[in-house]
C-alpha cells in the first residue's frame, strides 16, 4: 500500500516518465477493476504538480511485470460483430468521468492481449510449414496496413482504434503501415495439436455457488451440469480458503493460501512474485494457447492472470449466456490449437439488493411480504442477510446458469472425444444468504460461505465418482499439474486428491483476513472444526495480534454453538499445530 507520504520529489516523477507514472497509478490505486483506475497519476500544468484522475488503461500497455520472455498485456476494447472503433470513441468521451469508471465499468468489456507496440514496417517470421494467427490492433480509426507475403500480393487491411482483429499467416509476412501511428502486434498463436496435450482444458468458475446449499437440490437445480458430470468426479467435501473472490481466485491459480500470496487487501495492488508460477503460465509452458473468453477484473493487477495470452474482462457483470456464446466462438476460431480456457460467470453471486434488478420470476412470484425488504445498502455481499428474495434469486439464477452452460457442455460432447478434453466446474466461495447470524453477526467462514463446488470430467478423471475426501480450492492447481503434466512446486499448499493418486488431506482451512475486521480461521475435518477469531482487527499489511484470541473446537454441525464446545487433549493435539501452521 502506497500512502504518498512524504510527497514524491518532482524530479523523480519526471525521470520516471509515463511508465513511472503508470506504475505509481497501480501502487496508489486499488487491486481490483483492471484496467480501470480511480487514481491515474499525471503531472499537471507547468509546475508538474502530481495529480490523480479517474481513467482506464486503454490503447496502451497494462503496467505490470510479465513473465520472462512474455509480452505485456496491451489493453483494447472488446468488440464482437460491431464497428471496430465505436467503443474507443465512447471511452474517449467518458474515460475521466465517474459515470464510466464507477457505473459503466460494471459491464463494460475490455480485451487484454499480449502484444508489442510498433511503428513502421514489421516482418513476421513464420517457419516453413507452420501457420499462425496474428492479432493486430490500431490506435486510429481505419488505420491502414499493407500486408504482403510471397504468395499474397500487397493488399490493404484496416484496423480499429483500440480493437484487435485476427489474421491467419501461412508464411513470412511483411506489414507496412500507411502512417507513422503506433499499432499493436499480438504474440503469434501457432496452430497445431500435440499428442502430449489435450485439445481443450476448460475451467469454469461459477462465482458464489454455495455447494452446501446447491447439493441439497442436486441434480434438480442443476440438471444439465449434473448430467454432464455424472460421467466424471464430484467432490462433495470441498472448501474455499476465503469468503470472497479477491483472495480466493489467486489460491486457485497458484495453489497457495492467501498468507502466502499476500493477496487479501483490495487497497493493496502488489504483484505475486514471478517465482510463483500461475496456472496459466504452467499451461502456456506446455504449449497451450491460454485465454479467458470471459474473466473478472478482480485479480489482474495482482498478476494472478498474467499467463493468459488473451483476457476478455469486465469488472462486475459476467453473465453465463454471453460467456457461453463467446466460448463457442473461441472454440471454433482456434480449433486448430490446443486451448486452455478460463471462464468466470457471476449469475448466482448475491449482491446487495438496494437498487438491484431481480430475476423477473422472482419479482412476479413473491408476495409483497417477501418482495419488500429493508436492508442497509452498505452491507457487503459476504454478509447479506437470510432473506427469501435473496434465496429465490439464487435458485432462479442457478437454473439460468445451468440452462446456459448446457449449450457449451453439449457442444463439447459433440465436438470432442472424451480423451481430448478436461472440464472443471468450481466455485471460489459460497454465500451467507441461507445462514442465520451468530450472536447478531454473520459468520463469513461458516460452511454455507466456504463450502464450494468442484467437479471434473474428461481424460484421466474417474467416471461416476462422488468423492467424500476433504479438498480445498488450492487443490485444483496440483490436480491439473498431475493430469496435464506440468511440474508442481513442493512448497505449495494445494494437495493432490487420492482419486488422482495423491494422499488424502486430514483437514481443510478457511480464513478471513480482511483489513479492519477480526481475523477468523476454520480448520475442518470430517467430524470437527476448530474456530479461531482474534480480538484485534487485521492491519493493512495483514498483521494482527493473536493475544486473547477466542478458540473453540466443535462438532462440524454445530460450529460456534457454545453448548456443543469440545475440549480434549487429543483434539488440541490434532488441531492446534495445524492452526499455528
């Protein structure tokens, strides 16, 4: 966290140039919402005074540190079946306004593509016998390029401003611009399959899908997902490490708990160290084309998503219907490559209801006694109360997501052999809307809030299994390592489940380390749970005083119920060392 105190010397700011100011923007901003920023740093007037404004990184590099040998992400608008430069015109008019940064950003899509900015003539070397797809974006409307190959006479291509277009190259190609304007040339995507890879490895994150609740109506509430994964493996005792997406997604993508990624404070925007290999980096190293047809903006600034060649991101609204359409287009466009895809949908994620539009069937079927409610608009989603309207929204949205995802799952079955794909559906956390408060306070690491979803199907996955062993959101990383063949570091927190040849966990861990609130920990076995909560609140840097922390051990079904508290030397000997570690 950068507090800008004392003030940064003007000469240092000027020496840093644009890159320095952009890095300062990230450091002074919040860790979510990329490529938007609430604090774009710039030097104003002749005195070069440091000021900040609302903005977005667009038509430029996202100022993060890429893996060695990788290009930076270049930020464009996402354009589908529309005029290429129209979104850039909207952004130019609105980019410094609160309407854009605070409101339109909720569903405004961006495209982050690994690319290099160039001027003038460029030659793209394509080895003999190879073919590549080349993404190119312009910085001017109808920016003209002349493309020439040994077999293709000179012909014009017209780019959109801040929008990528794809070009198939079958040999070495010369690109000559009509002007001196900058344009962005993406990392070439080499076509071809390998028997060492699957044609498709697909990860689908259904944000906020509480398995503790959904399993009580499974398969009725998720008939299409249930049908698909009946031929795979379902993990019935799966737990998230955190109660919200910001700390939880990096766990999934690195196999490391928040205490090791240090991604937990949204007001901090540090990058995960490069010696921690992310899932997308590992899959890229294997030769996969890694992309996210629909992804969240939560964890980009932290470096969690740095290995993806392309990221289509939105800060808030990630509907499954559009996600499925984008993904099928992606599968069709890049069917000649081996693809690793990440999807993130938010249909079932509960939001504070003040000002929210509910599913039409929720509004038309609830009586006024349940349709009308009084709630504080400042209550965070992880602490939403147990209201009928929230619960009905959850069930309707769950069926909607299942109905939409059915199209994608059917497409996979029809276009890929079982041994050619690996599909995972999982959630990053649960929710609170089916929970009662404990002593007047919502328990954010209760089972409803942390018992998550995880299902797999495809090559290497046992068929027709419902697994009862304890698993964590950190375990997807080593599982994909075992199934896909990338090396997994020995110091990760993730564990390979026994169903894939690993060793069963004896406990799972869920923690809440939110600055300004008490630190909370749950260590769960099949039968018991240790619960810990500090008296002091977590500081900005994650430190907290554990003196006088409240600690209790309970049966799993009666967490925090003092009448059920247990105490024995045997339980303490098991739980205390695990909690300390």
